[in-house]
């Protein structure tokens, strides 16, 4: 048979049970004051500069607004055009160059004409006009000529301060149907050396200027001779 328990366990059960003098578990609650108390609020710290702190404003703060500045478009709606016109009035006060290359002027220079450009420094340059680029102040012309049997081309700014004047030496007989006559570069259509045409133009212009300056003097001399003859005839009549 199997024993129910150990022999050492029997004397322990035979001893009287000791009454517990204290409670091992809390079975009742008491309203004792709490051990930890909340600290009082800290006083406001003074500012390091000694200035009292600014109180918080609870009312809404309104930002001061100003009316917008007047727009520049009311005074100058197209500033670039105004600037270009002012520059043209300075570079071309008489407006002769603008009329020479204007689309509405019937006597304006066209592609194919021979133009003579004079500069402040250097020799003048004459050539066939191959292209006219109308860009306001940046208006330019492309001229082609032959120097020492070598074809040379030059872009000339019409309103450049270094340009003294632009003259039309010879106009084309038939109007060129192209805005850019680049076919003048081919040997078939090349005008060749233009020095003879330019010299003839300069001679005729000098003759016309000399005739215009001498005509007033001849008229004065003729009037003086007429006055002398009339006075002589009057004197003869009195003597008779």
C-alpha cells in the first residue's frame, strides 16, 4: 500500500495554530492626509534688464495698412517704346535717317540700291544694299562691294554715333522682289567694283553744289549792271 503522507508532516499538523497578530493585507481604508503636497506656483521671474514683463494682451491686434502706390503704367504704359523714341530723338534729331529707311516713304532706300556711308573715323564705304533690318534704334543695313577684287560685306548700324551720314548713290532700275538679296553673292549677279559709280556721283554732287553757290552772286552782278546802265541813261537824258 502507498503511504498517504510523510511522517515528518504529522507533528506539524498536531501543533496548535498560532493566531496572526497583524494583518497581512489591507482590508480597510482610512482618509489619512497625503504624504506629498503640490508645491505652490513659482513667482514670475524678473527680466535680466530690470524692466517689468509686458502683460499679455488679450484684445486682437490690428495691423496698420496703407493704400497701394500708384502704378507706373498709368504714367507710362509702354516704357520700352518711350525709351526707344527718346534715343532716336537724340541720335537722329532731324529724322532724315528714319525717313530714308521708312516703309511709307516712296523715296526711301530699297534693297539693290547703292549706298554710301560716311564715318567719323576712317574712309567711307559704298556698296550694294543686300538687306535692311528695321529694329528701331538697332536698324542696320548690309552692304556688299569689291575691294581689290575681293568681295566684302559690312553690317552698318544706321543710328550709330560713329556714322556721319548715309547717301543714296544710285537707285536700282527694277525693284528687287526679295527682302534679302543674297543672290548678289553669285558671280552672275555681282555688281563688281563700284568705285567708278561713286566717283561719278561725287563729281556731279560737287558741281551741283558749286552751281548753287555761284548763282546768287551772278544775280547780284546782273542787278548791279542793270542799275548802272539805268543811271547812265538818266544822266544822258538830263544832258540832252
